[in-house]
């Protein structure tokens, strides 16, 4: 498809050491949705709600919603920005050129698309791929929180600046968010460069590889800790 398979040649150790604990400043308060729902949430209910969503103006420009795809019990929840043209057409996340690179990057650390769950901050494509607006993020993030609660992933990969800022509620540059374990509703979050950025800036691929190694290391450390506890 015109994309080189992403195979790292050198495994470079992550520059920053693993922090002993998750950074407390980015912890978020649990979603208010839980309180407003009397019966337990289900995947089917959530999917139907997303499909029929009219909470923001993107409902009038989308071809279809992009709920997310992959393993509903995944250890890894991969969160990007918003559907692009291909995703809007196909109803699936990360199926365009950037998505293919992300798929190769995940494969390089031993993860297939079927093993992870991929979603976006927004379920609908913003016109001309413009940045998401604050109100769009606010509405759509509630769906994402419900997905997180249903999946119960061990780790979240925040792919790119927009996803990282929306999840962590910060405006810090991506470069300073890398290499740290953040948290979203008590799930560890690792920030990685967006594959669309990597396609434009190939030298940064080495950093993306370090970020993914760091994420994998974080999961392994958590698993080892839970064995000891
Ligand atoms: N495709 C997606 O689904 N999300 C992105 O962030 C980019 C491309």
C-alpha cells in the first residue's frame, strides 16, 4: 500500500527511568455518567447511542460514526484524535495511511490490531480534518470513558497531541509528556507521537519506538508488581 513495514533496527533504551508511581497531577475524577445510569452499561447500548448521537454539530457532516474496533477485553486501549476521510468512509479507526503506520508500529512491539482496542477522542470526522472543538471533545469523551470502563484496559496509549491533551487535560507540549506514566480514570497513560506526524518527520520514528518500548515496559512492570502483591 505504499507504506514501508516499520521494523526498528536498534532497540534504544528509554531515556527517562520508570517513575515509581503514576503522576498524581493528571488523575481525573470518575465520569458523572455512572451516577446518571441506573442499569449497568453494555457494549450494545453504548454502540447504539454513539451511532445515533446528535450531541454536537459533527452529526450533520459525518458519513457515519466510528465507534472503535478491536478486542473488547484488550489490555491496550489505543486512542487517537478523530476519524479522517478513510475512517469516516469505512466506519473503522486508523485505516488510512497514518493508521497503517500505527498498525506496523504496534506490530513491532508484538501487538496485532485484534489484540488491542483502537478508538478516538471523537467518534465523528471533523470537516477537512480540522482540530476538534472543546464542546465536541467534552461530549465525546464521555463515550470514551464508558468504553474504558467496559474494556478495563491495563494501559492507554494516547496517540498524538490532541489525544494526550484531551485525556490528560493539559496543554503541555507533547515532547514533555513523553516518557512519563500519566493516568486517565486510574488507568496508566503513555503518550506517543502521532503516526501522521511521523510520516512528515521520519527522524522522530526513533522516539516513537522508544515511547512504545516504554509503554510495553510499563505493562510488564505492572504485571510483575501484581504477581508480587
Ligand atoms: N485515524 C484515526 O482513526 N485517528 C487518528 O487520530 C488519525 C487517523
